[in-house]
C-alpha cells in the first residue's frame, strides 16, 4: 500500500497534529492539516514538527482550513478524522466530505472509543468498506500502539493492507480489536484509573489523591501513577471514556466506571487537569521560578502541597527491585497485611484479571492486552505481571485470596486463567525502583 497524500481534519488538536507528524515523517506523505483558522493550522504544523523532532518534515505539512476541504479530500489517499470526541460533530464532518471522497480513499477515525459501526452509517455502500478506526496513543512518537478497529462493513483486504502499512511504514505496534466501547487500551486502562479515583474518595481521610497515587506508583509497573495519568489526559476526556463504557457495557467491573462526585465538581469548575493548569494536581510557579506541585484535597475542596507518602511495603519492594530481587519484592507485597499493601495487591490482581477477560473477548489473541498496555500506556503487561508474581499457578492462589468476595462471586478465576502462556515481555524494565 502506498499513501502519498493524507488529509487530517482537526489537525490543531493534540492527537491531530501529532498523528499528522507520524504520516509526514515515517510515511513521507504530503499531509493537509485542516483547522478552522489558517493561523491555528500554521501553529499546528510547527508543533507537529517538534513532536517528532524533525524540522525537515515541514515541507510535507500543509496548513489548510475548512474552506479547502473539497480540494484536500479529493486528492487524498487517506483521510484521518481527529475532531472532538462527539458523535454528532464527527457525523457533521462526514456529511461535509461524503460527496468529495474519490473511490478507494481510506477514511480513518482517531476516536478513542465511539462505535465504528455507528459512525460508518454516515457513508454510502461504496465508501463504507474503506472506513475504520485508527486509534493511536499520545504521544504517538513515543507510544507506538495503534488499535485498528474494523466495522462490520470494512473490506478484509483493505484491513490487511492498512495494518501492514501502519506496522511496516509508520512503525506502529498494530493490534486489531473488536468494535466495543473504549476498545481495549482505554477499557483496561481507565478501569484501573477510575477505580483509583473512587479509592481516592473512599480514602480521602488518609490523603485521597496523592495517597492512592503513592500506593500505585512507578514500582507497580507504570511510568505515571494512575491519577497523574488522568490529569495528563484531562478529566473531561477521562469522563467521556468511562461514561461510554458504563453506558454501553455491563461486566463485573461495571460500577468501577462511575466517576466520583468530587471529580465531576472539578470538571464543572473547568479544572480539567494539566491542560487547564489545575485538576487533580496543580503546578504553581513561585516568584523565584521554583515549581511546587499541589494536590486537590477532597475533604476541604482546596489545593495543598503534595505528600510523598512512604509505606513500609513500598519501601521494601523498591529496595529489593534496586538489586534485582523482584521475586522477594512481590513476596513481601503478598505477605504484608497493611492497608496500603492490601490495596496495592488488589489493584494489581484485578488489573490482570480484567485485562485477560477483555483480551479474550475483543482482542486478536491472549497477548493483545500485553501489546496494548506496554506500547499504549507504558504499563507492565498483564501476562508479564503474572510472571512477576511467580507464574499462573501461584497467581491463581494470590487472586483467590486477595480479590473482594463480590468479584469472586461474579468470575471464575480458574476458567479465566486456564492455560495462560508466559508473556512475550520481560517484566523487569516496567518495575521502576522508585515511588
């Protein structure tokens, strides 16, 4: 497959400009960057160059506006839609471009979880086979995952060719997933993140947000703690993802997708996270230029200095990890009966269980969740975490002793973890010797 010209609609968005840079750099394609205003498109092109650290791709990035839509669409081999995560806004864009699409043009949406089948209804029978989801992760230069989501109408040969193009030309880790709410990465990742948000409210008297983030820090196998991740993504985006899953699924973890009241209050006050300057966390720059990180105190509804909690269990695990004693570190976690160790263990075990259930339901194979979480979130892959705990047999015992009774009543642990293979990934690089 050869793609010479790409049109990105919504190119001034975070993902729009970054995906444009991927097509322009790795794909060496001409990329029309469509924004509502010319100035916004020019700024987006400059930021796209910086996102891949390649000034030379500037000649491939062409700032455009909606006034140029017909011309751009007609010349494109691939159209990448990256407008707001709102089905009505996306449909409006599709209705505007439908008459300009030449036969055989690929139309990809960057949606992070809306139904591909529902969105494809905007196109006629000739165009539907060329429409699919192409969901990259932010920032795509560093996070190489690309979830490919066909609709029921997507042409099988096209699907095969676009997957090869994304992998070979754009250097993506391609995982095909079924058209289910939030697909795979966000379904698994935001179950964990939103559950952590609920626990922050539950344990607000112990510290809340930074207390839970300290329990689930880098030593548990993630580059960012879960609530820092939410702040990075944006609470509004977080809400869109979990609302979509809650409204359209009903699995055993259904209630973990409900956002707690304090987070909805923050959204109503436009405290969305890093992009708005404050959310779960807040960075304050003093007159001397020194930065201080504050955290939202759920109890008082005010910001206070972030605490760096040090728990005996996490201190011991980090000490063991520093000298490569991973088995000893995990054994200590399992054997420690402090409140914090129990919370940590419960989260890690449920992460594995939920990941395996989801990958069996909507992934290509049992390793799909590993690929998704490693290359889309930079989190320890779930099968690799089983290996870190001592293998499948040992993990089953741990799961049965640590999960809540209401979870165990809804899932068959033995059936879920039957014939689980070792991971393709080494767990050690994901387990950082720091909080």
